[in-house]
C-alpha cells in the first residue's frame, strides 16, 4: 500500500483524488493546507485521517510514501525543494534505477559520488566517479572558468540575457510592473 498526501485543497487536488481512488494500491493518508479549517474540511470530504499545517512536519513524516503538490504554481518550487531535501537527507530516494538492459546504482544518494551500471550478466561499468568529499570544488572550478572567459562569452549566458530582454519587452507591452522595477 502506498500512503500519500496532498498539498493543496483545490479543484486540481479534487481531480487527482478522483483518479487516485481508482487505484487500489493507493491510500490517502494526509492533507496539507496552510489553514487548519480548510485542511479539516478537505479531510472530512475525503475521509482522510490526518491534517497538516506544517510543511516541515509533512516532509519529515515516515509514514508518507508520496506527496502530490496541488498548490498554486508560485509555491511549487519552494515546496518541492523542501520535500526533496528531506527525502534526500534521509536517504529515502531510490538508490537504483531498473532498466531493460540492467541496473544503475547510485552510491550514497545524499552525496552521490559514484554511479555504476550493472548489466543483466552482472558486469559492472563505472559511469561516474568523483571524490567523496562533500565540498563545492567542482562548482568553484566552473565558476572560475566562467569568470576567466568573461561575461557574454558563454552561450548559455547569452541565451539567458536574450530571454530576459524578451521578457522585459513583453512585460512593458502588457504594462506589467514589479516592485523592483520602480526605482
């Protein structure tokens, strides 16, 4: 049985739950909302036994196997990042991926420093290996290279600047202003 929770109490959560009811492997175990009354009303509607108004508590829950995020889009990144941080830190993400040709093993999922492919015959091939030191030396090295190259020489930087320019033009045409735009 897969015990899952939802974040959000809107029509998207309703649709998800309607579909989830069709799967006997799923058990709706918890609902999260920032508002206790909203969570309680939604819990009563779907006969779920647990409500949460603290996202940290939900993220740390050992009795929840999956969480469906149905909150407003502007909250997705922050919520997903928090949930993933808890699951990675707790080593609860899968450390192997099964495929038709074999299995990919990820050593120490919270600090992945080695990825090995094991084919169906048991032969191992190291796909990636790095120092197990949990530092940022790789990021620092890349950052130094970008600085040495100078601004604008990296094609990805150019793409980012083009996208920002286009977004600025679109916002200006639509009359959209952000507080940071007003100086």
